[in-house]
C-alpha cells in the first residue's frame, strides 16, 4: 500500500477525494489531508508519504512552490496536480518542477485510475532503485569497517549521500547515530536448536530473531545493514536507548538473545569506522562477562575488566560434588565465572572449564559406571560449551552437568560411600610406611575431614586411625615372621620413627613384644 497526502483549499473537493474514492482498490491509502501548501509541507516532513496529490492555486503556499520544495527535499515522493481548465498553464509549470501528472477537476474516475497506475509504477521503480542503492551502500559499509575509513574516504562520502537521501536529511549532513545489533550466542543457537529453541513451530529461534531485526526500520526510521551472521549495523538520524529497549522488549527471545551497542552522539562515517574495533571488542567482552541481552550506550568509556583473583581450587568443587553440597557448588561456580575475564579472554575460560570438568568426572565417576554412561550420553556438553561466548552461559551449562552428577550420587549414596572408603583403604595399604594424617587423606580424595571420618566408620566399623594401625601391625607381623630385619628397621618401615612407641602399640594389639612375637612365630614354624 502506498501512502498519500491530499492537499486542496476547497473543503468539499478535499472531503470527496479523501472519503469517496476507493483508494484501496488502487493499492493506496490516504494518511493525511491539508488545506494549503504550508500545512502540507509540515505533514510531509513528519509522515513522508509516497504520493502527494495537490491543488495548484492555494493560499499561504501554492502548489507550484510546494512542488519545488518537495522535489528538492524529498525527491522520491511522486507528485500529482489537481487543476481546473483555466489553470492548465499552472499545471504545465508544475510538470516542469518534477510533478509526474495532473488531473482536471472535477475528477474523472477512469482518468484517476490511469494516472495512479503510472504513479504506482514510478513508486515501484523508486523503491527498487532505493533498495539497489541500499544494497550497494551496505557492501561499501562492510568494506569500510573491514579496511578502515581513511583508505576509502570516497566510499564513505557515497554511503553518506545514500544515508542522507534515505533518512531525508540535508545533502550536506555528515553525521549519524550508529547502533550495533548482535544475536548473542548465535553459533550456539544455530548448532543446538533443540536445546535452546522456543516452543516448536515453523522457524528456529535464530530465524525468528533475524526476522525481528529485519523489521526494525519499520519501527524506527533508519538503514539496516547485515555485516555477517548474527551482526547488523543500524544507521539512524537520532538515537534513544529507551526507544530501542521498547522495540526489543516486544519479543521475549529478543530480550534474552539480542544485545545493542549505541553511539551516544552523532558522528561521521569515517569517525565511526575508527571506533568500530573498540565497539566490537567491548560488546564481546561485556557479553562474555555479564551474559546475553545487553543494551549499552557508554561502551567507548569502558575498559576491560580482567580477572584479579585466582580461580578457585578444583579440589573444593570435587569435594562439594561428592558430598552433594549444592550451596558450595554454587559458591564455587560464582567464584569461577563471575570474577572477570581470565587472560586469553573467553577462550581461556572454556579451556579451564574443560579441565575442571575432566577432573571432577575423574574423581566422582571413576568407579561409577552408571554415572559415566549418563555423561557419555550427554556428548554435546563439550560441543555446546565450546560455542558459548558468555561466561554466564558456561556457568549455567556447568551447573546443569554438575547437578546431574549430584543427582546420580544422591540416588545411590551407600554404594558411593563404599567406593570412597575402598579408595581410602587402598591409599593406606600402599602408603602405610609413610606419615598418614586425616588432612593428607582428605586432600587426596577431596572430602572434608569430618565427612570422611563419618562414612569410614559407617562402612568399616573402625576409625581411620584404627584402620591405619591395623594395616601397620599386620605388615609388621609378617616381617617379624618372615624376615630377620631388626625391630627398629621394621618400626620405620611401618611408619613409626620411635621403636619403643612401635613396641608399645604392637604389645597392646597382640599381647606380645615384637621379639616375643618373632620367637613364638619361629618356634611355630619349626614345630
């Protein structure tokens, strides 16, 4: 539908034109009327119609003067004149100033239909020409941002001319507002539609978001250029973050997945091309740190927030998962993902996340085949993690997989306790000759001392130190029976620096001194 503004100082003629002609049948609609050229010009500036149908002789500003100004300032508007028989000379003069036709009063409907077919054809040609020009300017803009404005100042001038024409700005205007629009996690949404998509329908989330962005110029006047998949530049003559927030809030998906970076003052295309690398860098870093769906118009005053604190220890996370301490897991995730960007940017966060996950899986699922099967079935975990550009998305993803682990461990706590105790027993049996403390054991298996003491006593019926003593005494007894190693050397081999203390412990356990035990053992073997 093409929009029309009607202008005539005769109220009856204006009313008949506006209300008693089937404009819709001619693919047109009347959006405003005016009784003189001055009033019409104000409405044209505001509404920017496709077609102007105007009387020639009017007060304040006649049709010819109106035609001159419209043709100069808004050359895409097609103008048709209305005139009486005695105003033919006026009509001829109007045609010389850019009008594309004239109609005699009273209006003949067949003549009107014929004229409007010509006018619509010109509108379509103008539209096609404009689209072609915008496509070319888009190619130029992409080249300017890639190579740099200084080297291609001639292209910048051409693009500026196209923007001025499309945005109805003076020919000598040099500045615009620029809005960088991005679909956050674009690759992730494209690669994993089933995981991140909206309810089932004809289009994926990415396709819906792209359709939504393409519709921006109909919501707010401007020129939209696609730079690459998931990224656009919107050029406009004015900018207000509240307006763009209102636009984005019309779609829940857009609120979640679209970020906007706005210039806070008008600037030339050459200046913008110089600032573009920082705008892109800051957008990437802000999304990486704070997550998706940002709107920012102060990016040029920001600096990178690098991580100051070291990453939390992986052993603490393993212990929290094994003990099903979800509050501690959440605290660990906060310390890891909310402490700022690590050196190497978001890619380093991915590498460290993979390393942490491998360590947790190795510690928690080493003897749990069912849990290993569950994790293997979710083979997309690393694939999705590698596509994420936001540490907040990584955090959510890691929380989900750790929660799966804890759910499985919680479903079979007794079996898991047996696995842990068996692991501790193996450590003790291999290292009984060394100093063994509760702190040393908890560091090796990533559990708190109290938790380890509790589950060990529940499974074995012994305390940890009772079990350590048992293993040491059993091995001491074997050496006393089977070797001639001196007592003080046996004491050291089973973990006692003091032979006398070793003798006291051995006597308490067996009722014999080490020498007596050896003597009885040898007598028994001879017998």
